[in-house]
C-alpha cells in the first residue's frame, strides 16, 4: 500500500532552513488533527495550497475539510515534512551528523534544499562575505552520489557474480541494492531507460556505474532549490549565476523570514495578509480604499511602517511574493502529485455525514500521476 508522500528539508546551518520549515508549517489554516498515524520530533506538517474542487462547482460555502482548511476555494492540504539535520561537507564519510543525515534522507520522496543565496555564510554556516552559494548546491548532490556509489562499489564484485549466476535482469539486481533508499523497480527501470545502456551489467565500467548512480539520484531525490534571503543586496548576482547552472524548473526564490514576519503581524492584527500572497493591506490602505474602520486593524508606529514598506519594495513588489508557498508547490509538482477528492455521492459531492447537513469535498488525497 502506498504511503503518504514525505518531503525532506535540507540546508547547512544558518541557511534559513528552520525559518523556512516554520513558514511552511505555521499556517493560519493549521488545525489540530492530521491524516498521519505518527509524527516524530523530526517530522512536521506543512500545508500545500491548491484550488479546491468546491470552487469549480460554486460550493465553497458548503466545503468542510476533514483535514486542513478551505477558504474561498483555496484549500490547504496537509503534507508531511522531514527536517533533515547534519548537512556538512564530508557527510558521506560520517563527518558531523553525516551518518544520521544520510539515513534520514533516504526516507524522503523529494528534497527542498534551502540555500543562503546572499553568500553571507560559508560551507559550515559561519558568517562571511562573498561566499559562492552555488558550491552548496553542488556538494549536497555530490554527498548523496558519493554515498550511494560508495555503498554500491564496496560490494560490486559479489553483485556482479550473483547477477550472472542467477541470470537476473539489471533492474532486478539494482533494485536489490537500491531498495534500502526507498526505491522501487519502477524507479530503477526509469533510470536505465533514460541511459539506454548497451553493455551487460557485469561489464559496466566505473564511469557507467557513476552515470547510473547519478540517474538514480535524479529519480529518487528530485530537489527544489529554495534560494533564500533574496532581499539581501548580494543575492542578485548569485541568483543570476545559479540560474545559468541549474534547471530553472527546480529553482524557487524565497524570503522565509519575510513570510514569518508577515504572518506574525497578521495574527497580531496589524495587517491583512494571506499566506504566500503578492500583496498586503494595512489599516491606512483599507481606509483609503473606502473602509472607514480600516478593517479593524491596529495602527502601526513609524518604525513598523518603515519595515513594512521596505519589505514590500524588496520582496513583494520585486518578486511577486515571499516565495515560501511556491516552494512546497514546486516540490509537489516535481513529485507529480495531484489532488483527488473522493466523495460518496458523485452528484452532490457529499459524504453523508456531519449530522445530516450536506457538506462537500470532506477529503482530499495527494496521489502521483
């Protein structure tokens, strides 16, 4: 039986990983129960923003989700996140918390790599200036590839002998080695189909094995590169460089600390703001728009007003949003997840519960295409 998708967050110290995790989980739509059986201290629940089916059928007033929430047709669907700690160069050799880092990593279906794009922290997360963050992206992937390849090469001789002795297919042999990373035969088959290898497995060179491991890493660990701290003055040149080196579809620009700040102000009643939105409203904005009460928002002092204006200029106006919601959306896209709304009655979209009152689209399940 397929399990719920699990997305791992990785990032060096001071990259903003913890802030990003908080911004993904501390949604105002958060409710007290989740559709997951166990949640350990390293796991958290994020909320994927999708268009709810109720909006399509003009039934938003009757939509009452069992999990997450739905506000005016914008649904927050719970999805499990994993905080993967211990990311340092040399993790595959056991440095730092390397062994634990890699062991945790294998449970994830996709990764969100939080990168400090400002270049103000070095490889170990210590304060500096002028660091090249593209290096972080390369060595994370390098750590994963060297870990998998090292495990494979350690017993490659016996793997080849057994492969020939039992006349196994390459998919069967490799799945026997990759199953510990949460792989499936389908995943391995896709890797080999992509490479179109001609030579038999027992004759593979080290170069061919490396190609196979790289292809497997792409398939097993699709990665969103969350370029964080985009409001820093040094970020622009680093973003431009990384955009030339990486697949544009894997990159999301974000400012996690801005998202956390805006949500906190919204909870405190200073602004009107929806998670991941491209704009916000202050008391003055609403009064100017014709609401004499200003939406009952609190007045801000000059210092707070200045911070809000700077955030608008540096993040919302320049990039369209803080990017945090888009990070999770992109991860779901890389995994090929689509929302399915199971109902008991296909004419009323109801579940037949909730005390007899008709409610719709109680459940939403994320499944792979």
